[in-house]
C-alpha cells in the first residue's frame, strides 16, 4: 500500500506541474463566488435568464454569439413558446428559393443567434477598427474566464490614472491587458429593467451576463457534472471490489 | 506451455487449427511473473488501455470532425454542443492524451530506476523510446486539429524548427506544410497522419510485448528470476486483478478530470479560433512537451537547439550502453539512486522553465538544466558504473537474505 501511495502521489505531482507553471504567468483578477463552482455546482438559472436579457439589450448590439442556437435556451428554462417568440424578433437570410432568389425570413428556434454584423470587416468598420469578439466561448477562451469577465465589466474607471495617456477612442480598464480597451463601458446602473424585480446594479448585471455566457460557452456544463457524480460513485464501488478481490487472491502469495 | 488442454470441444477444435486460445493462455494466463512487482508495474498495462481509449474516442471524433481551416474549429464546437455525448468523447480524447503522457512518463522513470533497460532488455527499452517518439508526433498533430490559436502557432513554431537544417531546411518546411505557411494543406495532412500514427504505435506496442515476453518482467530487486521457481506466479489471476484495481484508481483520476476539470490541463487560447494575423503573447506547448521545449530554447543557436532536443531522446536510445553497471535496481546502488532523483528534479525544473518566457533567470536555469540532463546520461552514468560499489544482492526473491556479492544480474545472452 505504501508503494501505491507513492505511485499515486508521483502521478498527481506530474499532473500538477503545468498548473504551477501557469499560475506563475497569469494576470490576477479578484475571485467571485459562482454557483457553478465545485463538484455539485450548476448554472444559476434565474441569473442566466437575466443574463440573456443583458446580453440581448446591451452586448448584442456589438457582439455576436454565433455558436448558440435559440433552441439552446430551453436548457436555461425558457419554454418552447418563449423561444419561438424570441427568435421571431430577428430576421435571417435564407434561400435560394425555387426561383433562385435569397429571401429574408423571421428566425426560428433552430437558427443560431443572429450576429450584429455581416462579417469581421463590417464589425471593424463600425467600431473604429476594433473587433468585438464573438462571445460564445469567451468564458473558456480567457484564463479564469468567469472572474475575468466580471472584473472586466466592472473594472472601468472614469478617468485614467495620472501619467497614463489614453489613445483616442480608448477607455481605461483595470483588468484589460495594457489597461486601454476600445469597448466603452457597457453597463451602467439600471441600464436594463429586470422583470423579476432584481435591482439592476452594474455588478448584478455583470454577474448575470457572466452566468449566461458561462452557459453559452458550455451548454453541457450541468449534464457533465451530474453524470460525473454517477460515474465516480460507480468507479468507487468498482475499485473497492477490485481491491477486496485483490487482497483475497494475493493472501496466499508468500512474501 | 503445452499443458494447455481446453475442456470445451469447440475451443479445442479451433485451437488445434488456429492456436489463439493457447496463445492467450500462454501470454495472459499462465505467463510466469515475478511475485514482487510493486504498483509502478501497473503503468504498462494502463498505457495499453489508454491507447485503446484514444483510438476508440478518436475514431468517434473523426466521424464528426471536418479537416478544413474554415470549418475545423466550429466542427469541434459542434461536437461539443450538438453531437450526443460529443462533449464527453472530446473531453475523454483531450484528457486521455494528457494522462497518456503522465502514465508513460512514470512508466519510463520506473524503467530508469529499476534498470529495466539493461541486458537482456535493450531492444524492449528501445522500442519503448520509439513509442514515446511516435506518441509525441501523434499528440503534436492531434493538437493542431481543433485549429485554435495554440494549435496554429504551436504548429508554426515546431514545423519552423526544420528550417534550421542547413541548405535544404527551408525547402523541407515548405514541403511539410504543403504551402507557404501552416494552412489548409497542413491541416489535412496532419489529420491523415494523426489517424495513421496510433496504429503505428499499436504495431510498436506489439513488438514491445513480444520483446517483454522473451525474458519476462524485470522486478524491484532487479535480479533474474527462474521460471517456475518460488519467485514467479501466474499472470492470471494475480496480476489481472492487480491491474484491474490499478485501472479503477486510474479511471477515478481520469473521470475526475473529464467531468470536473476538463480544461484544467489545457490552454485557454485554444478556444480562440486560429488567426494567422494575431500572435498570442506567449506560445507554450502542452505541458508534456515543456522539458523538451526548454532544452530546445536553452541553446542560443537554432540548429543547435534542434539537435539538443532530439539528442535528449537519442541518449535514451543508447542508455543501455551508457550505464554499464551489471546491477539493475537502484535499491542496491546508493549513488545511482541519488542521481536518479536529481534527474527527476532536473526534468521538473526543465518543464517549469519551458513554460516561462525565455528571458532573465529562466535562460540560465534552462541552460544549467539542459547541461545537467546530458551530463547525467553521458558522464555520470558511465562513471558510476565504474566507481560505485553496489550493495550485495539477494540470490532470489523468496530469499531476500543477502547472499554472495554482486553481480547476479548477468546478461542472459
Ligand atoms: C496515440 C493515440 C492518440 C493521441 C495521443 C491523440 C492526441 C490528440 C490530441 C492531443 C488532440 C487535441 C485535443 C484537443 O485539444 O482538442 C487530438 C484531437 C483529435 N484526435 Fe487524437 N489522439 C490519438 C488517437 C487518435 C485516433 C486513433 C483518432 C482517429 C481518427 C484521433 C482523432 C482525433 C480527432 C478527429 C481530433 C480533433 C478533435 C478534437 O480536437 O477534439 N485521435 N488527438
């Protein structure tokens, strides 16, 4: 057993090395507490629903969410009717029809979230050359993504500290690399009106939209952890039985 | 081994014509195995199992994956979102690759510690090193497939190494790319080769096992065991159950990663689609390449760095002829044991340096670590074989009473 513990410790040690290396290089953002943390963590559904509202009413004018389909919203508690109605607010280009013509139609649940731009060039043209990234994977595409996004959205300062020269069209943000970002502060208190009565402070909206984008980055998040718990329980039983059998079988081997 | 006599008449009929049952009986059931193997001997069978897991999950991914620069990234996301259990298959493949290297590295250091590379197991050892090389090629090309930023830039950095070759270097790189940069042609051929290489590995593993079963496993004491003596026990049920228990523990770690921390070992930048116009702030390879990457960057000259990097594997190939001590196990070689652990620390140091930007103190540490790595194999081991006095070896596993002087582990042939 002693040898086994050593072997296991070596394996874990090896697996931990990259993390040590990573920690030595990353930018530090303050940690918030999130409902999706930990083994039993799940996406906070009311928060994600409010987050969708923030995305729709604020971020969507500049950022796409092209990997999400409207139907995916069923997983954060929207009914089929609500999703149909929500999708119908958008128009998509379809076709060609039997006459060989492209046509516009209302979006349906199986369509992907409609992007505010036709292409990257148009996005840059509208935003003074800056490119508002697609937000579908943003939580996974940044180290410590959820904490980073929250910090970014709440990290604006009215004025740059003394000695910092802001370039034209840039805004000061404490957590963006280089501190100068082309995105104007997107959230102000009461920018949106929540139907569930939640006070729409900047930090509340930042948290909510982070929950929504966490879900968007990984719609299978809750399913993954729930399945994981079952798998681990099964494996504990399996490994325990294997251990007991091993002890029994090996009992007659003389040292 | 001709004592095998199956009772089932159908099995007997088939076995008479195609001796597959007696083959399995010889190699999986009766196969005499030293009775004192510790848990470090579990990692060989684990590596074999992961190889199967990688092939099964990989073929499933290939059914949904599109090897085209415009679609590759999104096709992987489609697997994650729209394919039934696609997220699980992808996370299994991704984390399986990480654990494959964890397991194989432990397996290799086990061999280093217990002298498993010594006569008569030199070819067995060299086949192992060949498997490591093939695994590295496979993982490198696999990492390019999701076509994220690290995929693209990693591929660019590594393929560019070949341009260090004098005269023909530049042409070789263009030939590898199939274009004038890492592009669609590169992605396509990497996919084809990534599908092929695992089966090359299977072939190498078969040879590895044939060589293993010629003389059987080494053991923690490192002395030869006499087949059929008190020292051996049949593989089944003793080691089948022990390997099953080891598999259970391994799967717990594997499931922990896949279900609760699937991106823990990966790099966030690879969730950004490849963009040839934007270079990431720091291009770092996957952790299992970091020690090699550190060696590459330790030499200020590009060609020199490439030679050192490949040299770090080449010394493993000739290791059986560098360490001439007839005693295998470090247990009986106090000095060798000390230097073994220093080597382990050196490799960890190199891994750490590999993740750091090549500046300041890291450059010096990388160079010292690299120098020590080569010194261990090329200077320390040859000297130790001459200078060190090993402790007396036991004459058999069953009688750990120390009898006579070394060397009991004389080459068989
Ligand atoms: C020695 C066994 C193998 C190793 C070490 C290996 C390694 C890898 C790695 C490191 C990745 C990148 C994972 C990521 O970051 O997303 C990958 C992706 C991939 N591999 Fe493998 N692989 C192996 C066998 C196979 C086999 C047999 C196939 C069958 C065709 C396969 C098909 C794929 C596909 C389609 C991808 C792209 C999808 C993705 O990135 O998740 N692999 N592989």
